[in-house]
C-alpha cells in the first residue's frame, strides 16, 4: 500500500512546476523507496519478529535505541494518520464548499477518525483499499484525464480556476512526493515467501515502482500539455481540474475517489498502527492497559482509542505541516533501521538471510545513503514552518527528546528491563 496514491499529489506541481515535478516523481522512488524496501526485505526475512522495526533495532543496538525506534515510529504514525482525514475534507469541500466555513471541515475530519476507530474496535470488515478492483475504480478518473487532455492541447492556458492558498515550495513538493512514495515496506515483509527472492524480489519491486511512478507522472504530463498554470494546483484541486477537462461527471468521479481513498487508507491503517503500542505494552515499554484486546473482535481497543485522540489533536495542522513532521520523524526512525542493517551484517554475519541487500557489507551501508540525503531536505524545510509558535524542526526535536525522557522513566519504573519475548495474544487481523 503506497501512501497517498495519485490523490494528494497536487502540491508537488504547485511547488516545483511541471518539469521538475515529473523529474522528482521519477527519481524519488529510486532514491527513497527501493533502498527502504530492500533494507526491510532483508531484516524482515532474517528476523520475522512481532514488533518488527524496533525488534530489529533492539537486537542490533540494545534496548535504548530499540525504544527510540518504537517511540519515533509511534509518534510519526500519529502525524501520518492525521493526513488522511485532512485529504478527505480537502476533496469533500471541492463538491460541497459549505464544509469550508468555520470549523465544519474539522468536525468532518473528526467524524472520520471516530467512525474508523469504532469500525476497527467492533471488528467490522470494510472493503480493503488494496483490492485490485477498487484500485482500478479509483484510478479510472485519472485514466480519463490522460485520455482527454491531448484533445485540449493548450486550451487551459487562460482557464479561470479557484484561487489557491497553497504556500508549498519545491522543498515542500519534494516532501509530499516522499510521503506519496512511502509504504513499500508493506511488500518487503513477504520477501521470504517469494520464490528465488534474490532474483525475483528486486525485479518485482522495480516493476512496481515503474507502475506507480507512471500513475503519478502520466496525469501531470497530460495536464502540462493543456497549458494549465502550475499555480492552479493545491491539495484537492484534481477535482476542479477534472471538471475543466471532462465536465461535472469527471469532477464528481475524482471527488468520490478522493474521499473513498482517504477513508479507505485511514481505516486500513488503524489496525496496522495500533499494533505498535500493543506490541510495546506486551514488551513492557508501555503500561499494560494498552495490551487489552476487545473480547469479540480481538482488537486492541485501548490503543485504538488513545491513538484516535492523538490523531484528532493533529487535525488542525494542515496537509503540508503534517507531511513535514511525518517525514522528519519517520526519517529518523528509518535512519536507525539502516544502521541496524549494517550493524547486524557486521556483528552477525552468519545470520540466516533468505533475502540479502546485494553488495556485501558495503552494499548494506551504501544503500542507506540516498534516503538519508533526502532526509536533509526534510530538516531544512521543517525550519521554515511553524507549529504552535515554534518551527516544525524544533517541535520535532522536542518529540525526539521526549523519547529519551520516556525511556528514562520506563527504566526507573522497571529497572529489571523489558519483558522477555513470550507468546502474545493474537490481535485482530
């Protein structure tokens, strides 16, 4: 499940222009997504533990850094999840501007959070966003855009569009692109189930990158031919631009696709993200109450309610700020995972690895360099955005520092350390 999909990509063009946006969309998966997928492919095949990321870092570098990995992943997930209700509202208001007035959009976003939390606690099964047919349905409006755009070559050069409020620049566009290419680690966890993974897995990932990149690039390239100005783009504007190309029906199709995509992604990720505090509680890193499961659905209901409260508190930050904080915190957790990959190659060279990052120890180290260079852009961008009267970077550093404070408190309360690995209650699928 690649984060965001074609929906939510608009600000990339607003910040970078068509040519540079397409270049960013082509290069980012090679520098950001594939290295991450290969790293997690090796670690997940060698250490298929519940708790995943923090279990790998803990084994490689000890409990302190294992705790920080869990903390960073948990905090980053809070900002990541708040993005989807924000996108839901952004597309909804394109059809019903009434929701833009006052705090109505915030209440709609809150309703999305509550609805998905209740659905997951109750164990209600909703059609998965990863369904192949649903993917085609959500992509259909963009296929129509690609088909129709050549018939309006240069026709939108003087089109009157809704005034935009976006302040995203090229760095902000890059971060939004990085966010849209997150999620490749979901595929990498099945590396051990792939026949001849050393050969098949890299080819499959490259093919997937090409397909997803084309789904992003082709609609923008098609609109570039129409002469539409890059300043017409902002989050949610796919709907208005589709209306210019194909009329009200195509506009409605994009709006419906946008809200279904945002709701479906959010609902699907609720259970996934709630597993992290569940696993942390089972290992003694969080109070045991977070490990409580609903008797019938086996959902970690306390973890879901606590996370839902955190997601709700972040709803007013806006799409661009949420993406910046998400990438900043996720990037630091990713750094620890790349370090763990190299450390385990050095300390445990004989560890069984059904899938290996090619290139030996040098390859294991070098593969982490491109994503970390991109993280530098996140740090630069975060210094120019404000969150609660401070820069996003300062706010992010406070959250990172809080992880060390939380570890110290945890150690004082439980000087004997974390609980040993044991059989854990199985949460809902």
